[in-house]
């Protein structure tokens, strides 16, 4: 658990340690605000930290995160608390009272990330970073660029009375007696940047996820392509660990569907085009087919679409996939799909099928004081309040738009802080 004490008052509370929350924190702090940034997980970085490359430039996100982590570390105006949630909020703009609960990390600031504890840990747990494609030990790290650069322990995954990690740590950094802590804070405004999660693909019955081993989701493919992922950057079939000879991308898997997500998730088309480049790099002989309803790549992303579609091994087919079923003998996936331009239905076989599942806002844990639309996306206040939203918690958007959105939220928070100081 962090040794920094929460101050009695801050100008801004930022909820969520992904790219939007980090951006809002550093922008507000560098404009003169005192900021408390909380993240429910053990490390900052959010979904961006799990990405292999950004589109359309196909550059790694690590460089951007490293810069922002440095800005966090260097700022004396930002206090960061991981494993922390907002329990309640009361008051009004300029004078909110918030209650924060911090779960024990069981690893102190004395941790050097040496890894001795990892070597002796006897317990495994599903790896959330890799979306269940691999496992970690009960004591785990956030990766080479993680912030904070310390291990954390999932005590629920530990054997009863196990203290192997504590005995192995020569720095005395393991404290298995830590307890949850609740603290109260006064803030002028709050920025909710709680981000998004992928739509549950098991709910899309006709597309085979959970039944066919070689039907995966777009976020899982992102981790397969990442060098720090479960296959060290090789795109391999989960069923047999072999490179696929053909890959199908199924767009709008749950999105634009009144039975699932009625809205467009905005980034899925560009993400699948990016993923097509991953496949062509990892498996040079593989054929890629993208089945789409509409390809939505506005503005500068049109050039990206043109570039990817120029690859002779990439085929774009306008048509909705009706079903995806596993061939139990080969592990291949048989897809039934319409081809709008050809005016016919067909059945095609692929070595791997990737579902472009939509974005769902992570707003369910926030108090009711935060306004939401019918889909759970957060709304900015219209009644004089100062509970602002930023990033994909507000609406689906790409990373660069989330950063810009967070900067706007930081400006609003700064304005509230200034008004509060004038009337305080």
C-alpha cells in the first residue's frame, strides 16, 4: 500500500488511470491544480497499456505512456492511489466530499521488482491483461513499463496461510497484514475517466465464441500480436498453437444490433484494419478477409483504409456474418455469410476468426450522482455541477480523441477550481 497520505482537500479528483485519466491529471496539474488520481487496478495504463500498436501510424503506445508516466512522477501536484475506488460523493460544485476505499496491495514501496517472490509463488491466476489467454502468479507485475513499478498480490488466488513470497523477499517489501483503508477527501470537481471494456462475446450466440477455440475477439488478437503477450508477438491459433493460413474478421460483432449494442463503437473498423496488418506481418502467407456492414474510417483514417485494402492478400467483403461453427476435426471455423455485392450467401472456412466486439462504458461502479445515458455512457453536467466525463466513459473514441477529450475535461476542472477559490 502506498505510504503517501491523501490530503484533506484537492482541486480535482480523477477516477481512472488509463490514458484519459492520466492525460486529465497531468494537464490539470501543470495548469496549477492539486490532483488526486485513483485507479481500481494495481497499475496504471488501462487498455492502452495492453495494445501492440496505434492506428493509423502503427507506432507503439509505450512511448506515449512513458512520457506521461514521467510527467506523473515529476509532478508534485499529483497524488496517485492504485487499488482505490470511489465509494460515495456528496455536496456540490466546488465543495464535494468523496469517500475513497483503498484495497491492500500487500507490497510496499520497498519493492525493487527483483522477481524473487515470483519465483517461489505456488499459485496461478488468469491473466487479465492477456484476457485469459495466459496465467500469472498470485503475485504479479504490470509489465516492463508498469506504474507503479511494484508487484501486487491477489490474495484470493493464494493458498491458505501461504507466505512464500514474504520469506523470499530480502527487502522486506511484502506485508501480508495490510488492511483496506477508507479516507475522506474534499474536492472542487471530479473527472470520471473510467474507460471501457469489450462487449461480452459469449452473449453473441451465433458467432461461436466460447464454443470454437479458434474464434477469438479483437482485444485478444491485440495481445497475441504484442511482444509482451502470451505468444511473444506471434499470432497462433489457440487450438493447436499453429499460425493460421486464413483469418476472418467479423465486424460489428454485437454493435449496431438492437439485441446487443444498438450504437456504433466507432473504432472497430480501423482496429480491424490494423489487425489485418498484424496478421500479414506475423503470417506472411495468410489470407485475410474482413466481413463488414459499413467501413467507417472518417477523415485521416480513409488513407489508412486505402493503404491496407491495397494489399492483395486482404479481401474486404460487404456482408453480415450469420454464423460461425467449429469443424471438430481440424479446428477450422466455418462461417456462413452474405455477400451483398455478389447477391448471394456463402460458407467459407478459416483457420482463425476474430470478432470485432464493441466498446461498453465502465461506469457501473460509479455512484448515481454521475449522469448517464441509456447505454451507460457518462454525460457532462447540465445543471451547474462539476462531475465531468472524459474518454471512452463518455462515448466510443480512439486514443488521440480520448487525450483531447481529457484535456477539455481538465480545463473545465481548472475553471471550477478557480471559481471555488474566488468564492472560498
